[in-house]
């Protein structure tokens, strides 16, 4: 190797580590915010699980119904982050607040739809053939949770502003505040403390709704009074709904939302398919889903930071640096999987015991956690690749890749493995988790290929929103 080659390699490594440092600076607060949001689900699961297995099953079924729907809308609003970041990279600041206002209008419509659906899930619960008590808990939990939808969607819209400007610590602070409100309220409402009625799993829904409102109001007060956001004042820069701008956000955001819906709905659909096998199986699945979702927050947060960084560099017309960041992120993702996979595999007994004292539920969770550990590598790689592509405003083809990998391969394969012996092996509940490994592997391969083959169109103006 020549001296010139050695110098070039050192320069490349230095740039690589510099960009990874930037990703961690952006992604660290995002990770804390995501973990705080996930902590609410963990708190619900643990507290309802220790109250009773039936309450845990009811809350688990409720989660399986609201989470995919919520992610469909929150993913759509996530388009605001690369849009704002692109405007910042291109120094087109006057375009930022009009885009945020269009996001608010989308959030208002989404809130109305979610409330309507979540408060009328009786037909779905009847189709699942749940026992009456589990169905009552699930419906009560969803009806309470629904009233906390408007503030959380508003918060996500404001996240487009704060994260897009590179201020990822703002949402981190208010996400932690949300969790700090939710934790004591959960205990009070589940167990009926301070003279309040004992609501069981239903209390989790009311606690979450109240916490969402408290954090959203606090965030609004901060943004209104902060000097940092004085040039992005929400009320003074009000604009009317503009269909052209709303359509652009939806064109970019709906594929993101649908992609998130596709992936997470697989876990939720699995829970619904497993419901006839009994509340213990559903509870065990819910525990594994909770802990894998928790470990997933770190690569997901770095992926979200990757979207912000790539979209900023594209807006600033630094295409070579954007390509370096996007591709090198896959190596970083692999390193993260080498931490999470052993943690899940070797710590599965302790994890199951933390969530529930029911021996049957523990045994099911321990078994399923082995499969959850296996798919960690493919899972973190696919989330890095797809978030890099979002930074390039490439959302439609990745959506189709996820659709084929999960609904075209994973779901039918999982059903066959779980309920039949057509492949020579009836795996029971583990069948769906084996299918998830196959689906995630397919998605990671196809998304990685797409990332390395993708080229931004010559006439694309990613920073200005014109395509």
C-alpha cells in the first residue's frame, strides 16, 4: 500500500467516525425520547401483568389494535422531519412553518379518525372470539386511550419542527415528562388508590391519555416562550390549509406510515391470530413484543438521525457525504445487533421473570425470546437502510419491499408453521416468530440492494419539496 493510499484510507476513516459521531449526537436524544415513549408500554404491560394475566391479555389485545393505526398516522407526520431538515440544509427557513401548519391539519384529521375507530372496536373483538372479560378490558382500555390521541399527534407534528432543525433534545425532555406523569397515574388508576375506583387494565388507557395531554401542553408553552423558536412562532405564522402542500407531505409521508404499519401490524396480527390459543399465549407474545420493541429503539433512533442527516446533506447539495453516511450506517447497524442479540438470548429467563410471575406465561416468553434474538441482525440492518432511503425522499419502493416481505412472505408462512404441518413441522406460537426471521431477512437484503443502487434524479429538488 502506498503512502497516498494509506493517507486516503485514514482520511476516509476519520470522516466516517466524524459522521458517526454526528449521528450519535442527533440520535442520542432521539433514543431517550423513543425509550421514554416505549417505557409507557412497558409500564402498562408490567403493571397490568402483575394485576392479572387477563388484564395483561386485554391490554395486549388493545395495543395490537391501536399501535398499527397510530404508526400509520405518526409515520405520515414523520415526513415533516426530512422536509424541515432539507429546508434547513438549503437555508430556506421561511418555508418551515407553513409546512408545520399543514402537518397540524393532517394531525387533526388523523385524530378524528383514530378516536372514531378506537371507540368502536366491538365488531373486531367479537371476531376474535375473546372471553367476555378480556374483551371488556380491551375495549375499556382503547376507549380511554383514544382521548389521548390528539395531543400525541400534535407532539409528533412539533417533532417535525424541533428534530428537523437538529434540536432533538426538545422532544426527549417532554417524552420523559410524559413517562414521569404516566408511571404514578398507572399505579393509582390500576389499583384504585386515593379513593379512586380500581380500574385494572383500563386504568392504563386513562393514565396514558392524561400524560399525553400534560406533556403536549407543556411542550406548547415551551415553544411559545423559548427564544430559540422565536422565529418559528406557531400562532404568528399561521397559514390556511393548502392542498398542494398537504398533498406533498402525504405523498412522502403515507408510504412511510404504511411501511411502519406493515411491519408493526405483523406483530399485532400475530397477537390476534394467537388469541384463540389462550390468554397465556397472548401474554407471552406481548412480553416478547415489548422487550424486542424496547431494544429496537436504539437502532431505530439512529435510523431517524440518519434520515435527518442525509436529508440535510441532500438539501445542502453534499451528495458524496450523504452517500458515505447512508452506506456506512449498515456497518454501524450490524455492530448494534451484536449487542442486542446475545442480550436477549442469554437474558431471556430474567426478562420473562421481570414481566410476570405466572409460570406458564414465563415459559412461553422464554421460548419465543430465542427466536427474537435471532432476527436482530436483519432487523437493525433493514431499519438503517430504509431510514437512509427516506433521507433521499425514496419512500414508495421501500414500502413495496416491506409489503412483499411481511404480508407476502411472513404472514402466510407464519400461519402455515403455527397452525398446520404442511411443512412437516407444527411450531405453534413459535411459527410466527420463525416467519418473522424470514421476512426481516428478505427485507434487509432488498432494502440494502435498493440503497446501493439508488440515485437521486437529476431534476429532483429535495430541499424545496419539488419532485
